[in-house]
């Protein structure tokens, strides 16, 4: 069950955690955070970027190798134009302000999602972020932007179908592994843990293929208030789970 209480933690307690290799986060609740304070929704998104910075730092310090965050979905285009433009502006600010530091710290950035339809300046920055960090391998930060799980699967199927049509791929050789190689997350492990903030209980079209066997944790906390203590709490919950991947364990009948 979700809770609003994230206990204080220390590095000593963090060392005892079995840390998942890959954590995914649906960063939800920026608008509600702002509304509760009588502030414009854009202010909530700005505070959400601060929470993202805290979380990236905490994840790296905890030894997590992959962090995938849901920043802007294909459905978010339905929001008011002013809010969409504000979200674009925050992505630009994040990349311009943080890219040099992330590059120096060995962070590799990958942007997941459809590139078509993005404003030209955003597309240029996305390409720059990936290009400038392409050789890094200390920490992998994946930002799902203009992303939808169903759209990703359909796009992968189209690319696979084109490979078959060209004669580059025999349909008989299409397996799960082959299909995964056409997804935006090709080459990285599936998430072990998926966290959603703000008290909502759904995936919202996020990593539908990749999340098949990840552990799900839902918190009531709104994303702008998320910090290392909440991340550690999610990892402790993950440590209490038994991951069986469809198999049975000793004692199961």
C-alpha cells in the first residue's frame, strides 16, 4: 500500500540494500503539487526537475546502473499548449544546465521515444545529449520523452517488418530477443523495479514490453517531494519481494 511516510536513512542502512540494476520511475504529481500551493502548474514541473536531479544523484551513489524516467508521453500533447511548451522548456534547461556535468561524471544519456514531431531545437538538443555522452558507461540515464509504450512496440514492429521485406531477416528467426533489439531500450536490461509517485496505480503506457516482470511500487508522495529517502524505501520494498519470473520456489505446491 502507498504511504506518505519515508523514514530517514543513512549510508550505513543503504549499504545493506540489495540494489536493483535498473529502476524506472513514473514522475507524477507535479501539477497537483503546484495546485495545492496555489502556484501555476509550470512551477510544479520546475520543482519536478529538481527532484529529478536529486534522484539521479542518489541513484548513482547507491550503485544503480540504469535509471529510466517518464518525462513526456505521447498522450501529453493533449495538455494545454502553454503547459506543453513549459515542459519542452524544462527539458532544454535540464540538458543545457546539466549536460556538461553529467558527461564529466560518466553518465550516458539516451532519449527514448519518437523523434518525429519534436520542435527542431528540442531535436537538436536531444541528439547533442546522446552524442556528447555516447562513450560514457558509469551510469545510464534514459529519459522517455514523446514516448508511449504501444507506439514504441508498433514502431519496432514496423522496423522489423521492413527488415523482413528487405530480406535481411527470416520471419522464422523472429524471437523475443530479436524483437527487443528493435525497441528503444535495445542493449539494456529490463527494469527490475518501477516506481510511480502521486498515488496512482497504473503504468500509463510506460515500458509495456520491458515491465513484464518488474516489481511495482506506488507511493502517495508527489514527485516534487521525492528524494533519496523515498528511493531507498522503494528499494527496501523491492528487497522484500520474491521474484520468480513465472517459476515456483521451494515450498510452493
